[in-house]
């Protein structure tokens, strides 16, 4: 018995070692990249002493339009993506989960197609749609980038929201309507409050995915004014960019982490208030929602 | 307004969006792949009407997919090997991490989970940027390995090395692998482990006969979640190698798409890739549908 126990604990120590090493391996390079934004020299790989020159002053990330424009554009895209995707996705989810008709199944399949084809295929498809069909409003550039990101993020919002909807009995809305509420009222007063955690989780995921998105944003871009942060990192990394590039990448990462953390804190608050346990938390939902759709 | 009509009104904007930007977009891809070429500009001309479809582009790609000798086949074969190696790495490292976090972490579960999610919030490009710095000839990796005589001085990790690309793919996608595996394992009732032990099974046999079968669905989900984007990945390669000798299918599609005159070929390769992945995904979709039914969702 004791030998088996010891055996098990050795196994556990091994597991702990793997976890610790994995976490260090996954995060240390990012920490080092952040460190290099304080490099005294121009190198992003050789340490030449400490300096704040890439954070303040004329060569800094805040003083070069190429960096500030990319940050501004990434934030613009993320805000637009959240504003459009969340209402669109939540209302479509309500339709998909409550509609009893033959359109629901093929429609939910179509909406989740972006999860089962590589993003590159979707990006190429959207590129041809925009360049070969004369759509109103949507062109290569900001409008196309927003449309592409929304299409890519929509299925994630749907998976998160439908997961929540399936745990809300339809009886709640029906009861509201029996008591005299109109359908819009029962939606606004019953369903939306119950969906709050899912809506919040969707918004966090939409924001994070939009900020991180590269392929679709790249394919739908036009001039340099539509360059997002990931696009700039992609083009500048192998070139002679200064450590200001690392500073820009850090700013974007910290922004996303802070927003996700605030969102998650809010989510916990909501969940506690409503005693909800069966909604996917926003953080794992980021990746789990892809799995759930399949 | 009747409830039914109100429901329809809620659904219509999203339905239009999906039809327009998913269905019509994918149809555009098909129309380009099966379309022609403008004789003067050499740009692709979509064939919207199935009557006008021509298989020239698709056929051209099919020919270069000739097993073991066609140009596209060689890229395709390399892609599959790289992805299989990266997936093996994801499973070997990611599974124990997910398993520990879900089953043994106890009160550390929350903090560990936060650290596992953190890379998803730090953008993919920043994580690649970090490695480009570390792997450059004068970077910190060489600073450690050169004095140990593991690699010669100024070793060029970024000059088109398969090992760099495979490790890069693994590093980039493993956080996306761990989360679904964790989610599947977290639902796992640990009393089964105790039961197995009480019935006399050792650690190894408990793992083999209880833990592993119950992780199957999660492992499959994680594999699909990371394998799909890897098949379309050209940026990891572009940042960590940039040489065509390590090019993958994603690189090929992206390179063709960048030149106007080759866009039809890009579309044709993308169509073939989608067909291939569809066939590959079928058993998974079937098994996850079955698992879904068994759980009674």
C-alpha cells in the first residue's frame, strides 16, 4: 500500500513539474519580449542596458504614427466587432434555439461553418466576395475588415449564447406573455436579463478574438491606414523594427488582459447574483466555444 | 406582433448576414476556383453560373497533387508531417497539463487555469515576435546553446528549419488545445478513479482503462480545434522561416493569393483543402454527435 502511495505521489510530482515547466515555457518568452521594450540599444534580441527611450520621447511607441495608428485601428475594429457581433449573434441565437421549423438546423449549421473551415479559406472567400461582387458599403478596408471579423466571431457568440439559452426553459417567456407582455417586452424583460452573463462572455470573447485576429483582417485590408497591430507585427518582426514594436505589442496585450479581467470580474458578480452555475465562463469559453460548435 | 413573427424578426438580420458572408462568400471561392482567366489582365473571372464552370484550375492543382512527385503534393505531405509532429507535442505536453489542472489541482485550479488562458489573451503575433527575438543569431537561445556546443556559433534558427517551424506551431497552438481538453476532463467524475483503485487496479491500469477512455472526446476536440487552423497557417511559417523549403499548404495558398494572376489557383487549392478537411472531420463530427446524444443533450 505504502509503495503504491509513494508511486502515486511521484507521478503527481512529475505532473506538477510538467505544469510548471509548461507555464514558464508558455509565458517567459512574452515576458522577455516585454523586457526588450526597455532595451538601451536598437536590438530586439541582444540586451544592451536599460532605457525608457521606446516608451517616452521621440523614438517611442507613442510618438511614431505607424504604431499609434495601428493601435487605434485595432481598437476601432474591436469595438465595432463587439457592437455588431453581440446583438446580431444573441438575437440569431434566440431564433435558432426557439424557432420550431425546418430552417433552424441548416441555419445553425451555416452560422457555425466558419469554425470548421480554416480561417484562411474563409478569408480568401470573403476577399473574392468583396472584390468580385459589387456589394454596397462593404469594400476592402475598414468596412470589409469589420464584416470579416464579425463573420468569424459570430459562431463563437452563438455557441456561448445557445449554451445558456438551452438552460432557460421556454416557459419563462410564455408565462410573461400569458401575463400580458408583448413578445418584445417578454424578450427585453425576461430573456435579456437572464442572458446577461452569456452576453458579457460573448463581448469579452469578441473583443479578444478581434484584437488577436490576423488572417481575415489582413485579407480584407486595403491601404496602410487599415493596418492593425497583428498585421504590423507580422510585417515588421523580421525587418529592422526597433524595440518600440515590442512596446506596442505589450500595450495591446495588456489592454486585452485588463479588459478580459474586468469583464470576468463583472461576470463573476452577475453569476453570483443570479446563482448561475451552468454558463461557460468567458475565459475558457474562448476556446471551448469552438469545440462546442462541432 | 405574434410571438412567431417576432422570433423571425430577431433571426432575420443574422440569417441574412450568414447567407451573405458565409454562403455567398464560399460560393465566390468556388466560382473563382471553377472560373476562367481574363485573357488580357490574366486576373480570375468568377463563373457564377454552374453552366459556365470549368475545371481547368481545379484540374491543374489536382495534377500537381500527384502522389510523391507533384509540387503541391510535396507541400501537402510536408504540411501533414509538420502538423502531426506539432499535434504529438500538443498531446504529450498539453494532456498532462490539462489533466493535472482538471483532476489534481485542488484549490490551485483557478490560478492555474488563469495562467493557461493568459496566452490566449496575449496575441498570437506577440508570442511569435517573442520567439523571433529569442531565436535570432545573437538571441538568448544561442547564448545558452552555443557555449554548450549544442549548435555552432550564430546558428540560424530562423533560416528555414523544420524544427523551428514545428516547435513554433506547437507553441502557438497548444493553449487552444489545452482548454477544450481541460473542459472535457473537468466534467470527469474523479470517483471513478477511486472506484478503479478500490477494485485493485494500479495507477497505470486505472489510467489506461478509466482516464484515457473518458478523455477521448476532449482529446479529439482539442486536436480538431488546433489542427484546423494549422492547415491554414502561413504566418507562423512566415515569421519563423520565410523560406519555401518549409512552406505549408497555408503558405502556398497565401503566396498564390498575393499575386493577382494566381488567385484562381489559390482558390482551387483552398477548395481541395476544404474537401480534404471535410473528409477528415467526418468521423469526428459523427462521434461528437453520438457523444452528445449519449449525454442526452
